[in-house]
C-alpha cells in the first residue's frame, strides 16, 4: 500500500458491522472484534455487556435499541483510515474537517525506555480509536460516532534525541530550520520533543482522541503546545478535494500527487534511507502562519489575484487555463507586462524557481478569536511533508522570505520540524525501530 | 411557520438551481436571482460574468466547468435555513457543527440611527449569506460551498438601550441576571450591546459570515468578545439530533420539544407581549462554562453517572427506561437508596424541582487549547432560550448554584443575556420595530 487512502463503505453494504469499514490489514478479525466497543462502553451492566459477549453484532444493536430514532451513519461517520501500514496515516489522507496539533516534552527523568513505553501505549490507543473502538476507562466523548476518518500521526523533534539518549540516531535531515528574516517565532509554541497530529471529520471524535492520548502521556511527557484547526466539512462543497484558506484562495493546487512518478521519492524516505529507522518515514514542517486578514480584505480582487498569480474564483493561473493548467511564468500580456507578476506568490514558490523543490502541503486553517487590537487571530496551520526538508520547505521558504508579494500579509509565529517514522504493523508501535534499535 | 426547520433537497431533485433549496418565503424569485452569486464572484471577467447575464443558471455551470472533478453537494452543503420568518433562525434550528458567538459595543457617538443602519446592513447580508449568495466585495472564503445550514441570529444587550437612547424600550425581562455564588465571571467576556450567533455545518462558511458581519460593523460598533464552538458533524453518528458534551454525557434530553403543547409559550414572547417590539422574540442566556475535565475524567463511570443521574452510554435515567423515559425522582433502589441521588444534576435541574421552569438549551462545545496549568480550556458555550429568563434559566441556576453534584466540575466564566427580537420579512430588518418604533 503506497498511499493511505480511507476506505469507505456505505452502512447498507455491511449492516451487521455497525457501519464500520475494514482496514486492509484487518481482513479476518474474529466476530467479537468487529463490534465497536465505544457503542457499548458503560452500558450499565446488563443488556449491553451481555450482548457483547453473547450476541456479537446483534448485541450491539440491541443495546442501541433503547435510543429513539436511530439513523444509519453516513460515510462521514463510517469512513475508516487504518492506523497501520507502510506509512503513517494523516500524510496522504484527504484533508479532514477538524485537526489538533500537540507537542510534548519528555518529563525530567523520562528516558528511552519510558519513551518506548509511551509510544507503545499511544500506538495501541491510536489503533483502537481509528477503528472506532474505545480504550479502557474511556471518556465517552466519541460515543455514538463512527471513526469519522480519524488519523493519528506521531513524530519526533530534534530535542528528543538528546533527552532520550539517542543522539546517534538523530537524522541529519532534522537539523534546525534556518532563521528566516520575516519570522516572528514564539519559542513556547515552536519545536518540541514529541508531536501528534490528529485529524477527523467530527469535532468530538478529534477531541476524544486528543484527550485519550494526552492522558497516556502523564508522567512521561508534558504538554508543550497545542493548536486547533479546521477544513471544509465533507459534502459542503461540490469539490471535496479542494481546500480554500481564510484568504479565500484555493490552496494546494500545485501539490505533488500520489500518481506522480516521483511522488514516493519526494515525500517519503526510501527503504534504504538514513537513518534506517526512518525508512518509509517523512519529515513534517509545521508553521503557524497568521494572516493579516484586515489588510488582505482591503485589497481589490484584482490586486489579490495579482499578488497570488491565480484567480480567486477557480484557482486558474493568470497565465491562462484552468486550476490544473501548468503556470506559464514567461507568458506576456498584450501590453508587454508579465501575466504572472515578478513577485507573485506562484512565481516565487514555483518548483521551476526552486530547482524542482516540492513538498506535500496538508494544512488546517485556524481561528483563535481576536487579538487585543481587534484583528483576527487566524490563518494557516501550515503542515508540509517531504523526504528531505532541504529539498522541500527550506529552499522554497528562503525564496519567499526574500519577499514575494504575499509575504506582506503573513506572519510566521511558530515553527517546528519533526521526523515522522514509517507506519507500524498491528502489534508493533510507531518508532519501535528507533527506540529498540 | 411556527418553528425554523431547515429545508433539504438533494441536488438531483433540482439540478438547474445549483443545489440550493428555496426558502418558504421565496417561492417565486426571478430566474436570475436563483443563481448563487458566490459561485461566480471574481470569475475573471469574460466567461463567468457573461454567463450570469446571458445564460442564467447554465452560465453558472459553464463558469464552473473549468474545475476538475465536480461532485454534487450533499445535504450538508445544500441545506438552507431561511433567515426570514416569524422567529429568527438559530433558535429551533438543529444544532450545527460550527458556531461563532460575537458581542459588540456601540462605538462612541453611534446613536439609534447608526444602530438602525447597522441592523439593516446586517440583516440584508445575513439574508444573502444564508441563501448561499455573497455580499459585494466578498472575501471569497465560502466560494464553492453551499449554505451549509447557515443561520445568523441577532440580539440586544441591556447596555444597548442606554447608549442608543432607547431606555423606554428596555424590556423588564432584560434585568441583569442575579449573582450566583459559584460564578467566576470575566467582565471582558460577558454582556455586550449587540450579539450575533452564527451557526453552520461548514467551518469556512461560518467564518465567512463572521468576517462579513464584522466588517459591516466598522465605525458603528466595536468587537467586545468572540467565542468559537462546535458540535457533531452531520452524519458522524447514527443519531443526528443527539448532542454529547465534552464530559461525554448526552445533553439536551429534557429540552422542550416543538411538538409540546406549551413550547411556543415557554420559548417565544407572544404576539401581544411586552414590549411590543419583542413580539415573537426570545431571550438568550449565554454562559461560557468551563469543564474541569481532568477531575471529571478521574471519576469512575459509576460515579459520573451518579453525579448526573443518567447513564452515560444512552442517557437513560438511573430510575429506569430509555433516554426519553421521564425521570422518576421518587424511585427507590432495592437497598432503600434513591435511584436518582439527592444532589444528582437531573434532580436539581428537573422542571419538577423548579415550578416547571423550562428553557431550550442549544449549546456548542468549545476548546480553546490548554491553560497554563496544563488543564484543557474547554467546556460548553451554554445558550438557553426562553420567553422569560425569570421562568427559565434563573430559577434553575439558583437551584444548581446551591450545589448539585455536577457544579463541582464546572466554572461559569462568562455570562450574558440578550433580547432577541422576532424574525423579519424580506426587505425588513431584525429590530426594526425597536429602532424605528
């Protein structure tokens, strides 16, 4: 399996299994394992628990029959993205409507062994949650809901390796990102030993996962920062794969596509890559980019489009065509001016301007209310995936930092880089090759 | 029309109309008016704009044909809730997945006339946005999306009447809420002259509305506070009407139902009510209630259920039955103890304990990250609707304030009360009878 796409199955295709879909790795589970435990959790003693033991899936429905007006889950709720696989989920998975990013630092005294135990706990719980099951002593926040395309992705920051006594395993690619002139970074919301990215199409399912994973960190790792983001709700537009950011601009058009010949090589560390524990992994650059929306919205539509180099309505480059048409940087207007202005964002960020540098951008928007000056505290939780940040984010940002027209409307307020290992098989855990290597 | 329910129509039922549904008041619009302007906005000159003028709905589709892989909107996107009607939308409308609450104070020098002009602008824009159209000079954030059950609800706070020179119109019911012993209110996030509640099933549609309305306040009213909330995504559960809060508990079971004989009388000011401009209006109590989730999650499931008086799994009262079964406060267990404990939340909050006091609770959950002590800054944006707060929220909260078992896990951090006038007809605006009375 080269990319992590969700499997969808309408409830009516599989009425005995509670709307769940099977993961590719989970083709012959025992009948009992098919029942979503979250549907039964806490059903006070009698009927529900007995149903689980005695009646299998039918028992699950019996327990539910006490609720009025049941309706089948739609694909929003029933979509499962397997936690297990060659790559971790949440990298090539379609954008989800809700996201949480959270970073932890190892607690004083926590060593490699403690970190290994934490990653084992986290991986086990993530595997359960993404299948719509609930861990023991669950909070119940996600009760009733399907897995809702939940993904959980784990990464390691540069500081982890010193604290865990694993300096020899520190990847070269995890070097600190260079300082950029336009950065205004807050240390407390940057970096971190450990990182979790949570995405789901339901807000309570996402929050539930955050709470469950945070609880398991107790004693081993302490919260460093946490951010909340969102994207379109599935079905709100006629174009489910299209993202718009809070500037109103279509975002991600030029992303590498899984069908590209060089997609794997650009996004994922090869099986023979260095260090060995990063085989099939990727590097995530995370930036909290505030948008100066009041200034931006003050520009005319024509001016906004010139700054970006694309039409706002449909994302088509100003050099002509449709959204997917390659940008023609040399196209000249009738009056002799460049169709794509010299400092337009698409020109400065274009692979052709950066020796073919490419990264997979998979962001969430954020909105944390308003700042004291009345401006919205809102923008983009920029998340970019690549096999090597020096061939992805860094060269592109160096160019943008020198000043594309769009940069005037952006403030990079937090930054982090994480090594995200490959995925794990059932029974294993993410980072096992690092922590037991 | 006694309650404000969304109208749904699948796109295939109405393929020439862009997935929109008609509002009950809008049964014979001109063909041109049927085209969603947001789909065309900014389509650089030529094809799109010409299509709008020349080709009507077909033109709208021609403009879109440049986008790859179009799919029809699902009901998530295509659901329209009319802004116009006897009551404002957003009171009896089913819970939406995303919400924004925002309060403004009149700017110095802004008088009744300026406030009237603002409410006229706001009502016009809200009417457009809820139909999936875009105001002039739009930000484009909601481009591609359907109305996604967007509602916009306007209210007036007590301080408005003094500032706008309308003291004689101040409703008696808008008296300050009493102080409650357990309150820990922040003044900066409480009260306000003007209030807007925005709800939608898509995060960008909701944010788009917030930005559009905030922009129109410039010069007349200044932001006082703003809060973001969320509920389940439609289709994530098999029970679309059920809300769970971040404690994992089903919330809203005992809400008055539109089918109840006394629903109208309890929730809405009658046509002959005082003051006259509040006919068909309602009063909204808004409380930001932080949940002490770490303490709560530390309790066993059995203890949590005893505190609430209901089962967590399905909301059934501990006195027996299913979620909808009336609570039997006098039910005694085999060992002689009360099935519903003396200080259980459902006992203290029950209408039977409060001379039949009832309100329509229609909350959003909120999660603003974490506090400095590492505890989640999360809980409930409690919004309760009633014809008279003295017969709804106030008597119930007085009882709870004396200490139900649940109160130990809650902190009321912000509070406001707003007079929410009846709805308006097309061409009119919310509050017109007050501001031009």
